[in-house]
């Protein structure tokens, strides 16, 4: 069966038309400059970087992260970072990255502020983003997680994702200096 690649203009149009995306409790929207302090508070909170394999973000990185503007999908690796609002307060963000236009594949990632965790916010936001990925033409969506990130694995499994790969000690985590083992979970559109 021949597979046509995702057309970048179609993907961007679908995403832009969907935003802001509302769920039962949440609003997913592009990040903006006035989100800087909220993003700094949850992204650079002690323990949070453990799961993202990054060091704390600098002021310049946070400013770029929250610069605002419409998401752009022109090539593999391009991503939209969407803020997650609950009751008008930014409580996290979600990444929707195209990993392969030709293969029609996306990656989802999420981070929720510590005081908002355990309330189903990540699951609700990720489920909405997964539906959006399908609307944008995705065939397959993955989540790339540290094996010890049990909470995110539960979210991925609630989306119908299953473990496809376990990469043993495949990367050094800059936040801890230790080797980490990654799990790749995935769901295909025809299996969702």
C-alpha cells in the first residue's frame, strides 16, 4: 500500500484551526510571553528535569520557549509546544512533534506542574493531542519515556500505547549524570 507523506501546509492548517483546543476541563493553546514565570516554575522545579533528560532551562531558552506564534511544521522534527490550562491557570505543556512526514509519525510528550499531577490532566491533554495528531494525518504516534517514569507510562497506556522497544542504558541523563533506559510506546491510528 502506497503511503503519501503528510503535507506540511495541511498539518499546520489543521493545527491552527483546532487551537485553542478545549476538553472537558482543559484548554490547550500556544505558549506566550506572559507564560514565562509559570513555565519556569514547573519546568525547572526540582525533580522535573529528571524525566526530560535536560538540565534546567536558561532565561533565553525559556523566553524562546514562550515566544508565542503559530506552530510551524515544515520538516521532520518540527514540534508544537502547547500550554495546558486548567481553570485559567497554566499547569503544564504538551509537545506534538512530527518525527516523520513521509512515515506519517508523531511523538507526544507532556509535563505537568507538581501541584497539578495526579488529577488526570496529562491523560486528558494527551488524549486531545492524540486526536489532533490523527486529524493532522498521523498513522502512528509514540511516546519516548524513561523506564522509571511510571506516571507517564500509565498515561501512554491509557492512550492505547504499548511498549514497542526497551533501549537499555541508551542515553546519559544530564539531570542526573546517570545512564537511563528508554521505553518507546506507540499506538497506530488503525489500532486506536
